[in-house]
């Protein structure tokens, strides 16, 4: 076991670390939540990571995205994330896709190759298509609901989509997944009511965000993935 994972092995054990090393996890969306998911997976010894995002780092990402700094603005998010992964674990296999995941691009991905899939996408259409595709492949998936306009990371929790409340995105997902006969979906969501938004553009509210909610959401999601792959704790 590489020395950088020695402390993790002390708590998870060698067999669990071997499972993580052999796993291949895909993270769709490398933003405020997804970036922290990938960071934690890499630091936990996941051997192969697929990172999917079309965006470039912007100045407005700096307040909450782990890959965003004045030195990375303008670069493709997946390229910056790949560099971070390999600086943590040079032996990791990192597959990048500079694409928006949409129903029109879903055929580009072979979901049967993945050990686990993380949905950290923003758009409802893409989230639904991803859940359906992963379900057809029989691969575990966890989906992140809305973290914008939130200030209380302690109110984040893991639940089945049909046990969620308050979150507007979860409400839409419940309705649409029920139409498609999806019986269950593990999600991370918050019961916190959205806080006041002080900014609008052309009459439309722009979701606000802070450093300490998306990051916590990403770490909670990563912990679920790691524990399930490693076969430890409550799953």
C-alpha cells in the first residue's frame, strides 16, 4: 500500500483498501460538490476515476470549488482536477471527458464499466437520464440535490429520494422518477429553507453559494461511496 494511504488503511483495513484500489468511480459534474467528491475519493485510494464536465474554471467558482484559484481560471475543470488527482496518487488512472452529460450524449458512456457513479450535475434532464442509464446498467449511484442558497451544512443528510422534503430540486426529481417507475434513489439533500438571495440578473435570481455547504455535501457523498465500495459501515 502506498505510504500516502497508510493512515486510511489503519482504519479501513487492507482488504477494503484493495477494493478501493480496484474500483472505478465516475463523477459527473466537477463543480462545488463534485470537485470535493473527487478529491476525497482520490485521497482514499480509489484506483480509477472518470471525471466528466465541459466547463472551464471561472472567477465566480473561486469561493467554493476546490480546483478554482486565480491560477486556474480559464482552464478546463477536468484538466485541473486530473492534475490534482495525479499529484495525490500518481498511480491512479484518470479518464476525462470534456462534455456536457445530456440524453443526446449518454451513449458516449459505458456505465457497465463503473463500480459506482456520482451525480453532481445541475440540470434536471441530465440528472434523470443519468439515473436511468445507471439503473439499466445495475450500478450503484448517488445523486446530489440542491446546495445553492444554503448556509447550514449540518442540515445535509442522506436519504432515499422518496423520503425527501423541502428541497425544490428533490421535489421535481421525485415527480419525474415516479413517472419513470424508478423505485429508489440514494440522494444527498437539505431540509434547510433557501436563504434570501441578493442578486438577480434580468429579473432572474442567481443561486448563491458559500464555501462550506457544497464542500461538506461533496465529502458526505464521497464517504457514502467509499464505505459502500469498501464494504464497511451502514450501507
